[in-house]
């Protein structure tokens, strides 16, 4: 007697065969490490050996010479304005301002040295040579006294304004003295204070 609850073999075959959608079919064909895109494609990276585009044509000799001259002028102007690594730091700025705010004997040192060199020539009369030697001694003494006064003022101001400074005072004194014997217009960085300004 056949069972009422027994199913036909054709029903079992229909259940075993399930329909597959196109999305599921393409997903099964992809590799396991595939990550689906999120609405846009990933931009391609530039090639590793790629170089930035250069000028369309090489510079002529005159243009290259003019370019080098322009770069040198810009570098000199920047050095004149900002100075170099040895000019960095608030203590160095203070030392420069101390020197630039006063008239120094050292400004006339090189000009006086030239006069002394000419006056000390053996062809000159003895009186001229004597005056040249006196002038040389006066200039040297003036530079020494001026250097001592500048160093004392710098030491006082640095101790007041930068009590915890790590700057070596001897190096700071030498820096200021070398600036004091340089013509004002040739000083780098350029002076930021006028003669007579308080520091």
C-alpha cells in the first residue's frame, strides 16, 4: 500500500535544481581576494620611473648665464636680509643691535690702516711716518676700548634678558667685535636699528 506522505521522485529533482542569478554566477567566478568596488574605480598610481615634465626646450648660454646671475643676486639679497646660520638666535640679534645702535671706532679701522700703510713707507718723510705710527696706535687703542665697552654692555643685557642662555659669552663678544669693525653698509644681516636708538 503506497504511503500517503511519500513524495514523487520528480519533486525531489526539481528541489535539487535551484535557479542561479547572474550576479551570483559572476561572484562565483571571481577570486577569493576580490573586493567589490564602491561605486567608482580606484585611480591608477603614476609609474615609479616617471619624471616631472621639464622645460620644453633647453636654455641657451645667455639665458643660463642670466639665470645663474639672478640666483646669485637672490641668494645675496637673502643673506643680506637674514644672515647665515651663525646669525641665528635672540642673543645674536641683541649683540647686533648693540653694535648697530652706536658709532664705533672699528668702523674707521680699515680706512685708517690703509693710511698708516701708505704713511709708513720708507720714502715718506720722517714726520709723516711718525704721524702714521701715532695714528695706528690711536686706532688700535680705540678699537680695544670700544670692544671692552661693547662686551660689557652685551654681557649686562644678556644676563638681564636671557638669564638661562646657553650661548657662550666669549663667542658672542667676538661676534659683536667683528661686526663693529665692519662698515655699516656692509654688515650682514643688515642693521635693524638706527644710530642712537635704545636697545
